């Protein structure tokens, strides 16, 4: 606390940080198995990619993100995010 006198951290916050450093060796490392991208998310990415990439070259028969989201039962926003970040067939 003496290093950052402008931060008015609570004692409970400092105790949590010290406990995390003792357990993990760092205050920024995550717990084992707490990866953000889980198996279900990977599966959804593959399913969206399969639907989008199967449409290549079919200009009049494409699926909208709304139709893909309805078919896969995920949000339209998730389909658009996956298409933007994870689908590489569109960038060829």
C-alpha cells in the first residue's frame, strides 16, 4: 500500500490479492480450468462457420445471421461476433 498511496484500497481487497498470490503465484493468473472459451462455445463456432462457409458461391441462396441464429438457437449478436472474429472462409 505504501507503493501506491493514491489508491485507497480496502483491507479486504488487499487480503484477497495476497491470498491469490499465495495460491497461484500471481494475482493475474486464472484458476485451472477457468478458460473462457469452453467446449460448448467451440462447438457453436464450428457450427456457425459450417453454415456460413457452406454458402460460398451461392449468391442468391444465402442465410442471414438471423436465420442462422434461429437454426442454432443462439443470439443474432453471437452469430455476427463469430462471423467477424472466427470465420476465415470469408477472408480467402
